[in-house]
C-alpha cells in the first residue's frame, strides 16, 4: 500500500525570536507568533497531502509554558488533525522534559506520546506501520538510547523516533549520542530524528534525517525551515522531500569590500548583496544580518562612522524590501588594505604598539581580561545594547583592535 507521513521536530512553540524586537519598525507581531504559525503550516500541509500520520521528534514546546494558552493552541491544532483522521506520534525532547504544565492538559485522543521510561513500539494498524521510540524523562539524556530500541517488526514499515545529537553537532548539547551503525542495526525503514536545528540527511539507506526546526528563532538559524514529507510506494521504496514552512526567515548577508574605495562604494556593494538575499527569501519576511568583510581601502572611513553606516544599511534594506525585511545587526569585519608604517614619532610608536597587540595572542588575552573587568562594572542596560562589549575571545579582541586603531588615528591625524 502507498504510505505518506510528515516528519517534524523542534517546533519550540512560543519560544521567543531574538534579535529584532528592539528595533523601530520591526515585525513584532510576526516575530512573537512565528513558531505557532509554523505549526499551523505543518497541520495544513498534513491535511492538504492527506498523510497517514504526523511524527514529531521532540521539543514540541520550549520548556514550561507561561500560561495554558500554549497548551490550548497545541490542542486546537492537533484537533484539526483528529478531525481529518490523522494521528500524531510524538516523543519528549530535552525542552519538553522541563515542562511540568504539559502533564496537566490532556491532548486529543489522536496524539500518541511514547514512553519516557523505556523504548516502546506503537502499531498504527490502519497503515501497517510500527513507530519505535522513547522520550526524555530528564532534560539531559547522556546515554545511548538508540542501542536499546526494540528490533524491527517483520511485515511492517518500521520507524525510529529519536531526539539525539547523533555523533555530535556544533551548537547542540550531546544528548542521547549514537552512531549510524547503532541506528542501522535496528533494521528500521526510516529514522525520524530531532534536536539538531539544521536540516541534515545522515543516510538514505535507510533514511536517517534531521529535518531541522520548523521556524528559525535567531540569526544562528538561517535559511529555509520546515519538515520532511515522506512517501513510501507499494514496493516499500522511501522518498523524503523537504517542505519549507517557516513564517519569517533569517539570513546572513556578507558584503565583500575588497574593491570599495569609499563609503559610497561600500553602500553600492551592500545594495547588490542585499538584493540577492531578498531574491532568495521565497517571498517571506526577512531578518537579515549585514556583515562587511575583506581588506578594504575604505576600512578606516567606515570604522569611524559605524553608527552612521548601520543607519544607512537599515534605510537601504527598508527601501529595497518595501518594508518586508529588517536588519538584525550590522557588523564591520573589514581590515585595512594598507598600513601607516611610514609614520614617525609618537603616531608611529602608537601604530607599532597596536600592531604588536594585534599580532600577539598572549597580549590580546591580557587586554581581553582587562576589558572584561571593565565590562563587569558597567550598567547592565549598557551591556544589553549590542555585542560591542563581547570580549570573551582573543579573536574578538583582535577585531576590536581593527576598529579602534582607525578611530584613534583619524582623531590624531
């Protein structure tokens, strides 16, 4: 028989989207409701595709709800699936394990949550499918859960539902670690994974897939977000297709200034790069970080007017997008294309000292420690206004030296 299902994960319903709300004109309503609308898109897709069931591989929620409104919204969406005869099979991820209120609100009868005590198998008799899985009892699951999953059921389509870091992924806690061989040894037809927010297909025989989260929540979660639409034909051949369902998209826009001679050239290069990002957003509202890079003749001019540059870029994005894109942050990561080594006297000595600081990692670490001591005594509201006070690495101190050098020389020169 033909089989069709959705595989989603890491919906993080009502998780705050970070990085836009403090800016005038930012889409506050879209930002606050994006994770809910992404789930509604999952439900609409399931109904439109007439799927047999929906899998959610953990982190449906984002920890404890602020109130029962989150749970009521979830139940309303699951009830829409129930009304179309679509069951939902889910497990708890690390964020769900921290949610105490979810135990007090009964979901609709079409929602099947797998055990948090041990791996179990649930048969979906109408489509000859068995889903094997286990949810998190505690927020931090350090053991290999996949190794304890049950063997496959003969004569059924077998699915493993697992919230895991697999062999480890940058930016994600190493929860429920396992290898591809651990999963393949179970002889399942499909592994529906969750926890990692970047879409990744670990294997196609069998399919082992991280779908990524359904809605990017900040600038580190860029690009299209959504779920997998999985189809199984009458010969048990499986195909998995990504479907974007995000409501608001996040993107990095890098502007190369190697050929820029002045501020006008820099803004012209920014305009071209921003237009490209706008063309690739699939019609969605866009939150964009604009980052200027490269060794440039106009580095000094930009470094001394970073606030003005940021304002120019925000105005540029607003005009190019007709108000449907917003700047999350503007960063200057350029370097001077030439130095002033020929200067004599005190200015030459200052240049030499800045270059020594820039080149010596030990000196940069010492400077970073001194700056960190200063940051600790500054008012909290000042530290929250941006990342210019981030001095937690020698590389970041080097970037600050690249910025402060031209500022000093401009005022002395």
